[in-house]
C-alpha cells in the first residue's frame, strides 16, 4: 500500500514568501470587491456606440459613473471622446465640463 501525503509533500518545496503571497491572494479573492463593477465586453461596445453617436449628433446624455466609490451622474452633450486616455468630456447645461474615465461608466441614458 502506498502512503501519499497529498499536498503536504509539496509544502517543503515552497518558500515562505510564496506561501504568504498565496494566502494573501486567496484572502483577497474572498473579499467582495467594492468600487467599479466589471462590465461585460458587449455592454462596453454598446456604450462606445452610444457615445460615438451622441458626439456626432450632439444629443444630450445622462451618464452614471463611479466617483470616489459611489455612483454619480453627469448630464450634457459629449464634446470629446478620447480613446487614448479612455475618457469622455461632457459639457453640461451650465457650461461646466465633466471629464469621465470610460472604465468608470456603469449606465448611459
């Protein structure tokens, strides 16, 4: 009969730093992630299409995004789409400009 120690036999091959890093990784995976939710690619593409059309037609939008860990809303006309910096710029009705990173957008109306 073969006596197998399972995972214990591999523990001696790992450095303490690696064991610590694996434990921290496992603990971080268990904690709920706050802040910016992960959106699927299809929704991101839909947002891109809506933003491009709104920029072209100067149609006002209402954009809900995450700011400081909480949802915020900005309304206005898209005056600039910046794909390099992944941000949009809205001009509101009071002529104020709002710069919003596209990764933080969660809803467009």
